[in-house]
C-alpha cells in the first residue's frame, strides 16, 4: 500500500493521539500540522518531527492527500468544507458537524469533488467490540429485541482546565460522548428509524476545579441530562442515557437483550474490555480474550491501568478503502446518520415529540483479526 500524505489541522490534546498512533498503520505518513495558534503548531511539530504550517499553507500543500480535522466541534463544518474545497480527502474528529444540514452540505460537496470524508469514533473497530459483533452475528444471543446503553458521570469541569465548550450547543454529553455509543449501536444493529427523548440540565453553570482557572464558573447552554429511546429498523428498541448530572451509578455501559440471551459490551469509549454473555439458564460467561490486534493493551491510563488505544484505525481503514475501491467503515454515510440520531434526540427533548429520521445507512463491515492486522505495518 502506497503512503498517503497526512496533514493535521488542530494541535490540541487529541492531536497527540493521532501523531503517536498513526505510525502503527500502513498507508499513513503524517507530514504537517497546523493550528490558528502558530506557536502551538510549532510545539507539536517539534515534538513529533513534522513540519508546522499555517492552515492556509497546509491546505495548499501538494504533498498532502488527506487532512485530519481536530478543531473544536463548532469549527468542524467550516474546516472540513475548506479541506474538501482544497481538493483533499477529509477525516474529522467527532462530531462531524453540529446539524444535519451541515452534514448534507459536506456530503454533496464531497460527491461533487469525488472525495472521501470519514469521521471518528473508530473505537467500534476495537477488539472487544468486534468480538461482541462476531458473537452477535453468530447468533449466540439470538435476535436483539431491546437493550440499554449509558454514559453517566459528572462532566468535564473537574479535570479539564478549559471546559467551556463542553457546555455549549454542539457538545454536552450527547454530542461529545454519544458518538461512541451511537457508532457502536449502528455497528451492532444498523440504522435507527425514530427517536424520542427527555432532556434537562441540573445546573445553570459549572465550577472549574482544575488548572489555572480553578474556581471560575462557566455557563451551561446545552442539555446535560438526556434520556432517549431509539427504535431501529431491525425492530430493536434501545434506551440511551447520556448525562453529566450523575455522581455515582451501577449501570453497565452497554447491554443488548436477545431472544436467546444477553450480550454485555464494554465501554464504547475504549477499544478493549471484556465481553460477556448471559444465557437462558442464568449463567454468565466471560468470553476469552480474542486474538484481535486492536484489543491488545498498549497504553497506560491512570487508575484504569493498561488499555488498548488504536485511534487512527478508522483513518487507516479509510485510506485502505480509497486504494482498494471499497466502503470505509467510518464512512460519511454512517457518520451523517449518527449525527441525525443525536440531534434528533435533542430536538425531541425540545419538542416533546418523537422524531422520524430522514437518513439511513448500512451496518459497517465487520473487522476480523486478520483484516485488522492487514492495516498495521
């Protein structure tokens, strides 16, 4: 596989993951990083031995084929549009856009220019989630009829030194963390038909308790407590709870209830974890670790110990798809559907009505251990 030149716009914290992990994958050669803050771009460039450029110069660079958009969510649409207008393929951090209209505009522009757009999250390509997918596809729990997914904690102001954007429209727990759960649900069950939700916020402002702004407050301008019901075209009904108003809970991250048993899926925010199956007889079986390269721990994560982190796998799959003439797993089609699922949940919370979705998508192809290994150098 020939290397494609990769540029990065946005030199914030998340850029370190892409710069550190991209060398693991075939076909990727990160050559440049840009930021509106040139000092930040230079610092990141020096750290990872890539050239630092202005955004304009990066977009004009002839040795770059794909540009990764790592800007703040409110800038995702405008920056990805500029990437496409510059004649380059785009890969964005989640969420791709903040409205369905923006996503449709990008889809139309990409199609007109013959370019690809991909988007995180790619954690559903992780070893644990693909093992759960295989168990589901093998019929080990029968037909999924219902399920529960939950991401519940008390927000970002306790650890992030500048958490303001987390509490503005375009973020909140649904659009910030919901993409991991929605992408995994599409991986398991395919597209959603309609949604209904209740939304609220427990606080009008949040107090920062970390870093130089310790003690400052930031306003809350988007719901921080969203409880949704998703009806899938498959017939399954899933409750999805995303909240930053919870101090403690005992809910599992992910449970899928089938006609022959229950599938317990680990945290979709991570690539690895333990998959369990509950049987009709009341038994609970922990599946042995799968021989999948994207489930192998490769990074320390504080109190949680070593975890598997293969962010950039979705980009590597997109680059491989471009060269092989196939559908990318983190495709614009699925990302756009996921955006509508999440924004429809927020709309339902505002209107008190169920929302029928206008987009659809296919399930992504499963990623077997052999296919995953083929993406690695």
